C-alpha cells in the first residue's frame, strides 16, 4: 500500500546528513527555525538547514519550508529555485510557505 512508499521522519536539523544518504530524499517539509533570541544563531540554523537539505535531496527534490523569516531565508536559498510562495495567517501572525526545488 501507500504507507510502504512514504517514510515520515522527525529529525533534528543537525542529524539530517547523518540519518540520510546524499541525494536520497525526495522532499523535506519543515517548520523553519525560530525562537532564537540571537539573530546570528537563527541565521546559522537557516544556513545549516539549506546546506543539509541540499546534500540529502535528490536532483529536483523539494524543500517545503514554513517560516516568517523571509529576509533570512533569502540569504541562504541561492542553490534552490523558488517554485511557489504562499502567505498564511494564524491570528495576527503572518508567515509564508516556500516551495524550493534543488
């Protein structure tokens, strides 16, 4: 059945490349890093997320990322193509869902 074709994993960003082989993943779908009081730490987390995702995603693989940190994302997404961007709202909070392709 379909359940044998889909593998869901909840993995810390730091463990992505140790858990998955290079170019072995079709899609990474995640809520982006947040809640860091230091902007440099947040930037480093996003940088690492994009680097790790690029390593494990297959050619044409997708990174689907929900975040309200569009400016920081734009600094680290250069190796990906932005396919779509959706604006979402929860209460008064606005965020975006970005669909990037390797």
